[in-house]
C-alpha cells in the first residue's frame, strides 16, 4: 500500500529556520513525501493582523494594502507586529513557493483558540472575573476573519491542521477557568463543534484542506472530541496521534482509529522522541511504525505525518541524531509497508555523509549491517531505562526531580492505565514489582554496555569523522542509561520502603540497604555529570539530559521524603559479611 499523504513536520523555531526547513523539503522531495507541515501553536496569528480589529474596512489584495490602511493603529497599539507579520508572511510565502517547485504541499499546524493580547483590549467583554471566556460567540466571528485573511495572504498554502482539544492553546473549553453562566451551560462536544465549524467555513471557501487533530490528555476529553467529529462535514480530515496520549510507544493504538465516519484519516508519529530519548538516547522505531501503519491502513488510514522536533527544545531535531532513521522509515513504509530495514540504514549513512566516497556497494552494506547492530535495539534499551514496566517514568525524557512529580507523571498525568486498564497495578509497591523494575534497569545497562565492542571495530566504509561522531554519541547514550538505572531504582525503592509492607522481611532489609547505596551513587553520578560537562562541548540538550542539578534535586527530595516517614532512621549501607 502507498499512503496518499506523506508529510514531514517541523516545529517551533524551525518554522523560522530556512536552512532546516529547506533540508526537510529536500528530504521530502528525495524520499517521495508529499507535504511539509510547519507546526507552531500561534503560527497563523504571527502572520495575520487581523485587519478588521485595527480599523480596516476595505477589500485588500495582500498584506501591503492592509498595512497601508492600518499602519497608524499598528504603530500605536502593537508596534512590533507592524513589520513582523508581513516579514513572516513573505518568509512563509517563499517556503510555499519553493515547495511548489518540487510538488510538495505546505500545511500549517496550530492550536486554537490563539490570539494576541491586544484582542482583549479590542473586545473587553471576553474577560469575566479575571478569566478569558472561551464560550463567547465573538470567537466564531474572530476565527472566520482570521482564516479568511490567512488564505488571502498565502493562497498557495494547502491547508490547516488544528488541535482544538488541548490546554496548550491560549483558551479552550477543556482547560477554561471561566465560571460564567455561558460556560456552565456549554458542553465540550458542542464547543468543539462550534469552533471547528467556524474554522471550516473560511478554509473550505478558499478551497483548502481542513484537518482536525485529536490531541488530548484524558479519555473524557477524547470522547467528547469524538462526538464533535461525528457532527463535522465529511470533507474534514481527521489526524490521529499513533497512540491516544502523546507519543508513548508502550501505549496501545489510538482507539479512534477507524471511528471517524467516512472522513479521511491520517496518523501522526514522533521521530525525535520527546518521551523516548530525544535521539540522544536513540530509539529506532522501524518495527513499531510498521505495525501501527499496517493496523492504521486496515482501519482506513491513508496518510501519515512524521514529526522531527519538539517545540520546547529549540536547537534540536531528529535531523541531528540517529533518530533521523525514523524519518527514513516513515518515508519508506508509507510507500511500501514491507520495506526492509537494512536499506534505510544504508541510505541514512550515505546521505548523511558518514560513508567514504570510494566505498564499494559491499562496503556500504557492511556499514549498514554494523549500524543496524548498533542502533537496531536502541528503542528497547531506552524503554528499559526510562520507562518502568511500560509506564512513562520520565519527564519528557529528563530525570524526574522529586518523588511526588515522578509518581504523578507516571501514574496520573501520563497514565497508561487510563488507556490500557489491564496493566493496572504494575508499579504498586510490592516485592515482585520492585524486583522487576530493578531488573529492567540492570538489563538496560547490560544491553547498552554490550554495544561497546562495536565501536572498537567500526566498518572500513565509515569516515574518521563519522566514527568519532558515533563514539561520542554512544558515550552520551551509555551515561543516560546508567543515570536512569540509579534514578528509577531510587524512586522504586523509595516507594517500596515508604508505601510497601512495613513489617520486617528479608526483602525489606535488602531494599533499605540497596536504597542507601543508590542514594550515595546518585551523588557520585551528579559529580560525574559535572565533570563530563566541564570536559566536553556537545549541543546543550545533552547537558539537559545529563543534568547534575536534576540528580541532586532528586537526591535532596528523596532524602527529605524518607526522613519524614514515621519512625524514620538514617539510611546506612550495610556491608556484606565475609
């Protein structure tokens, strides 16, 4: 099967980074992808004024004519928007024109409701008792005005992909703190329907594609958004994350698959790994993608989007790490679900300049086999390190900084059980669960350290620069995994000691002793991270992951937590008897 829509997505500051956007476009061109998706929550608002609210009353051909009419209001009310909007419009127009040369469509992806602060001054009744009301009918007018202006300015834009169900927008019914009578009488499904219909009208009038995402955090909101989908016109495309909540690879498939009526469906993947290593702890997801795309295709999916970065991590991208292999996989699998893995490694090594120019086909194949041995099991290592029995035990990949935060994230905020009830209780503070989590972390370290001999015997086809690069990358990978062994072990042992059976037992004594030893090792880990930072010059995300500050913060918090337990006594490492 070949998917009809095959998009590559760039986020955040990269929306304004011509080098990166052009690189993504060239990748799309060279790998038979059909679209570039530019994601920024406020991207539309950074391009349009909208003119009406600055006093504009005319019919305009472009942003220059708008500026001619409302320039005084812009200067007086929002001087930085005066030139910012039309320069960003020109920049994005250039991207759209460049993409068109290669038959690549460009979509904007955003979240709604979004708006500039000045709008509250223009329409003060939107604020009620200090909160912005999401239910005022003005919003539906505002959306129609905004999107009408957008497509007048960028007629080459293929469409808009919007997530209305997330609290990451400025105002939404699902996260509103407004308690006015109108909000109290508005249900989630009807609000979503009104918002999406208000957007759909100008988008359809411009002859463009409107795509609605189901990005939500909780099943109740997911269900309400699903009810809104049922009321939408059938020309609206539905884009579904591959899992129901963010992109956690241990979670089940999105339950909305195949349940969107006759509408087209697209499936979204995170290639960089917001919650699985950022590519610094690599996670090659070829088989996971193959399985989810295959099941998606069976449910009627005809398109896919592959995200390459994350809006909260400027300066980092899958393009800079081995997780770029995931983008190669997405491009290949959406053309052929049976695409083999080995050619993807070979293409990555060759196109990224890691292979010598004079390498023979056999040399390149041997290099690809080596890369597959090095990175092919990387997702399993990252999972064993930073997840706990398939629960997400990481804070967007970083080490949790407190006992409460760790367990709130793991069991409430990023709840696996909400979507897969059969896995409930897997982290309860029992002896069996504690042993299983500890063994998981030891296995992660064993597996990552077993890769070291590969770096000592690299294939002849690799350049010297490539070999040095891979050795540095492996060093970061190993340190990250060793760090999570200690962090996750300390959290699980602390939970067993504080919330598990309180009666004396051989295992409880072992757990207390191991926790004492692990707490000491956390401080040593922090010192080693300080030394590493002082001696190296990697890009800054490396030092966010290998953070001495976060490790010490967790150590302090766990120390205080344990000291506050009833009958607490200082933890001491009991030396083994000869």
